[in-house]
C-alpha cells in the first residue's frame, strides 16, 4: 500500500530567509538558521494526519562554493531534532549544472517516492517559489504556493495559493480528507 506525503520546501516555508530586493536568500551560517514559528506545529498537524513529511530543497550555495556542505548538514541535523520529518532530500548542485534533482525538476520527489513507496497523485508539494510549484506539478502532486510576495513571477500555476504555512496545512487537510 502506498503512502501519501507532503513535500515541503525548506527556505521560506520552514526556515527564515533574508529577502533582498524581493528575492529570498537561504541562511549561510548556523547562527542565521532558524525555524519559522509555524513550522513545528504545522509539521506535527500533518504528521498526525498520517502524511509522510519530506523536505525537498535546492542548496546551490554549496555547489557555488559559498557554503560548506557540512554547514548545511548541521542545519539539517537541527531540523531532524525539531521536526517530525521522514526525510530531507537535498540538491547541492549549482544552478548551471543541469541535474535532474534541482527543482523545478522533480528528481528529489521521485527519489523519495521510490524510497518510501509514496503515491504522488495523492501527495502535496508546499513551496514559496515557482520552482517548487513546477517540481510538484511535474511529479503529479497537488501544488500549494505560500505567497511571500517575492519579486518573481510564478510561471507555473499552483493548485492553491495561501499566505502562510498554516494556511497550506489547512488546504492539505481539506484536500487530503477526500483522497
């Protein structure tokens, strides 16, 4: 029997980002890494509803030589201690490398689906950028945009748009109850 999952983007959904000129930037140090206030209660609500929780995140700062991979892995260790996650799938490639795991490609979601026997058609992707929405849609998931007001176009239409992670969780719980 396959399981349902909620795929969660990391930066801007679960973790604070710094926004400069309308563009979000991932934290580059452990000192700058902090969970958003609604991350833990939202993840707990989804876990209680029976969803597998999988973070899917692009971390090109590693591939670009701006952050050591060990720093990102230390951030993820903090994640694992604070949130009821099943897995964290990370693309460390730079933007120009053309890999299949970097969102908007669905590789991270497909890898998790195979590993955890997930039903992608009954699963959800929650993200704050068009890359997240595109990856979710390409994998066959219901894609929810948490609109943080960034100065970038959302070129792939989401299935739902909300203003907070908590709002996205409510959409998942409503939609997931029917599937």
